[in-house]
């Protein structure tokens, strides 16, 4: 073997990076519980409203849409606002659905600010699989709270971050403090 050959022996050389192991994220990486197809029958966002709020991590229910914690959050307090109706594209919403999605998004921001002191937010909808939508068949608006020095947006998309409390605790906190 030449001296230029790459070797992978043991754990390798120290690289001065800290590691935080998050094995629970393997379910997401492996695509476990991901819909087998784009039908409403396979859709988690269609199934969640049939559960009780605590089991579904639902924070708030509206008439046409609901707010739910993200099961695989980019940051602590990451919510999503979803219409009940199974539709993929924002342009398919009715005027009433679009208004309620917007209102629930505003209410989520007020609530998260009141509860956790978030100083900013990333809001967005990934429209289509090529745009990064994990569940492309059902529209969902991300509401991601941000704090000074917490993390850069690009690593949020590609990396795992720590969460300071269980999702059930966050759901209870937000649901109890929801700001209409």
C-alpha cells in the first residue's frame, strides 16, 4: 500500500469537532412512516387531525387549517400550519383557506414569542419534492422560531440540532398559551 492511500482505521484522527448523537432522527432519514403514495389515505397531515391533540402534537385547530408541531423539527418550537383539505400547492387553496393559514401563522408567531422569547422566524412552504418538501402531497407552512446566535438557516436544512424539551411538553406549553 502506498503512503498516499486513504485509510479508515478505527475512529480516525481527532478533528476538533464536537459530536451530538441523535439516533432518534434515523426514523426520518430512513423514511419510516413516510407515505407510500400521494393519496390522502397515506398522508400524515390528513391522519393527524383524526388523533387527539396530544397524540397528534396539534397545538391549535381552526375551521379550515390546524397548527401542529413538526415531528422532526429544524429548531425548538418548529410548528407547521396545514389545511385539513388534502392539497399539494398553495395556488389550490381557497381564499378562506389561505386567510386561515395566514391567521394561524400569525397566531403561532405571537404564541411562540410570548412563550419562548423568539426574536425572529423563518416562514416557508416547500412546494414540490424538488423544492425540498418532505411530504409534497399536502401543503404545509413552516414556522421556525429563531434566537440570536442559535443557528444559521442552511445548517438547519441539512443538519440535526438539539431540542431543549420533549415535543409533548412544547405542545402543551404552546396550546395552553395560544394567542388568538
